[in-house]
C-alpha cells in the first residue's frame, strides 16, 4: 500500500528489512490511532566521545553500558573535567546506536550527579510525553521492531542514525496510563536498589561469619612453594594462582572447621560450548561471561543459538 511505503520512509527505501511484516503490522495498528514521531515528541541529539582519564570523576555512559542502571558506576570509564563532555539531564532517554548485541538497547537516565555520554548513544531530551512511558515503549517488541527497522550497515558495522530515529512512531495513550507506567518503573528501580542493599548485607554477614570481613591481604607479589606441593598437585605454573593472599583466605575458611571443596556439593561441573548463533530469534537463549554480573544475570542483550 502507498501509506506503508510513505510512513517514515523519507529515504524511499525498498529493502526487505524496512518492509518486514512485523513492523508493517505494528505500524498499521499504531497509525490507525493517535500517534506521533520521535521528532515531534523529543529533541534528538548524540553524545560526544571525550578523552578518558584513570583519575577522572565524571562517569561516561557508552553504548555497551546500557542497561547501565543495573551496574556499579565504578565499572564506567570516567573523565576529569566536564569540558567538551555531553552532560546528561535527568529523564534523558538513551538509545545505543552502534555495535552488534548492543545496538537498540534503551535506558532512561534517572541518576543523580554529573554523567556524560558518547557519540554512539542517541539522546532523546525534553519529551512532550511521560519519558518513563516513552522509554518503556521503545524497549518493548513494538519499539524495538521500529528501531531495528532503521538499523543500517553490514554485520559487525551496524548503525542507527539520528536522522532515522526521528521517524519512529509512538502511540499516544492516556496520561493516566503513562503516569501509572512511571509509578511501576520507579517501584522497580526502588526494588533494585533494595536488592543491592540486601545483597551487600548478606555478603557482609558471610565475610564476618568466616572471619574475613576486615581482612587485609598481604601485598607480597611472590610466594615460595615446593614442587610436590604446587605443580605436582595443581598442574598450575602461573604466578597468579600461588599468591599468598589466596593461602591466607583458604586458611581462614578451613579454620571454621566447616570448609569443604565445591565439588563435594555439586552434581555437575562443566564449561559450556560455543553455539552457532542465529538471528531470527527462534532458538535457545545463550548466556556468556558478560551477562554474569555480581548480583544478577542480565538477559537484556543475550543472543540465541541452535
């Protein structure tokens, strides 16, 4: 239909990715009701990639850091000065705009303090509708379908251009429903913060119970062991394995009289295998090391394999 060809297609694309059936179905439903484009609803810009500094204090949100709200901010790269930094405002909506596995991820910036963002992150600012609703919508299968529709480039070099993001359509629902979504999102953030506190308390209790809460590990960078008590038993030759701090920790655990080997309480100890990834989404979800966080498993960008 002509309407399907024209809506959001200022570059007159004819490729199958743009006219995929799912997006067209969602588009047909949304344009039959009240809707607006991101260009009509927000100010759209990009961050600015700065020079990082190990002694910096201003965290920088990169495309791979979304969902950064679940992360410890100490994991973010930092800069020393806010000069030449794109500073984020509260309620900015961030969209990862580059990188296989990261592109299309969406987050709402809600943290206190000064943070910056890079050029690979598209920033939606001054939303005319509830930003919590807008961010949640863009993260749904409907919003993601439209985002993916505007991704261009070959595998490994994919991009989401700011000029295309503006055409994404958004259904305009009742303000009361938008506000309810905000309430639920804020409650979820609050619960996440509570879970972090409970996790920290449980960790502290564990450390205290085995006597390592205030343990100051030795700073010595070497250790001396006889062959029959080292490589002959462990098969390890690397210096990291034999650091004294590990011996100290092991002695403290054994001192409790209840220390056991992990293998004695496991029924399976095995590494996974490298899968063949597929792109149509109809496979088995796959987790790799980057999804395993300190106190959660992050499924937000896992891929699927056969």
